[in-house]
C-alpha cells in the first residue's frame, strides 16, 4: 500500500512524496512508526509534530530497528539495490 505524504529526511534532507508499509499488519503512517529514506537509506521515525514529519530515531528505537527482522531485511535490500 502506498499513500501520498510529503516528508523530509532528517539525515539527508531528501523530500519524499509517498510512503509504503513494510508489513501488511500496520496502517501507515502513525507517529512513532519507522520508515527508510529512499535516498540515503537511513532509518527515520514519523512525527507529525515536526516540520517535515520525520525525525532521527532515539538510541532505544535504533536498537529496536536492529532487532526487527523485517526492517533488517529491508535495509539490506535497499543497500543491495543502491549498489547496483
């Protein structure tokens, strides 16, 4: 599922115009949900209170991301595609 949404990566400043879910059991996007920047591959957290709608993850969120098999697979797939 892809949804129109304008966000800005807090890492590289890339402007995104849509979001997609990694898993089908999650409605997107809610504050606190994780996303991957299409441009730089950095993990971001949705936060509607911020201009740009995304923030860098906290240390605890980074740890959670690194232990989520789906997110690890997505990050690795992004790296593989980006290298091609």
